[in-house]
C-alpha cells in the first residue's frame, strides 16, 4: 500500500501518496470502506487498519476538522441544532416548521404526562399540546381531527 511517495522526504512517510490522500478524505470510522473508496485492491482492503498506523496518515486524520472526524451518525445536540434551525427558518414550509417543533418537543419529553408533575404546572396530553402549538403558530389546519377547542 502506498509505495510511491510524492515530492516529500524519501521514505520518511511525511508526504502522502494519492491513495493515502483519498483514504484520509474518505475515512469516517470504517478503514475498509475508506480503503475501497481510495482504490486499494481487495487484498489490501482486508488489512486497511494498518493504514491508520502510518505516521503521515495518522497526522492527516488528526488535522481534519472535527466534523470530518466524528461518527457518521448525528448526536443529540446536532439533531437539536438542525431542528431548531429548521423551526426558525422563515422560508421553510409551515408544516415542516411544525414538524420540527413537534420533534424538538418530543425529544425534550414535553408530551409526557408525569404522575405528580411539578406544582402549579397543568398536565396535558400530547394531542392537547400539539393543538395549542398549532393555534399559537396560526396553523389550525394542521390540528388533529376529531376534537374542537381546549
């Protein structure tokens, strides 16, 4: 894997060859998938984890932005930030904004009715909370059918 070094120091491992650069760009936690994407032959893909130990590759992976280093799955904070940006986006469709608001509320547990809730807090079911949210946003057409007012 990667015998031809670029113009960097000979054999010093400082300069990455084209496949190593493609590997670094494609790596998101799965060395075999990144090696496949970089064009390594099938026999070398099986030992792709060895690429991670190469000093030049390890340094290049360490220099990548944090977003590239993270896992491919969004964590809770990232999902909340995305939904909040969608909710506040005035150009988004009202239904999309309502759905983002509903998902944020569900993530926060706002639709759960807790036994013995907080003193002074009125408990309400999810349907009532959603209908109040629709009225608040002026989107009664998204209210759930079957019940009027609350």
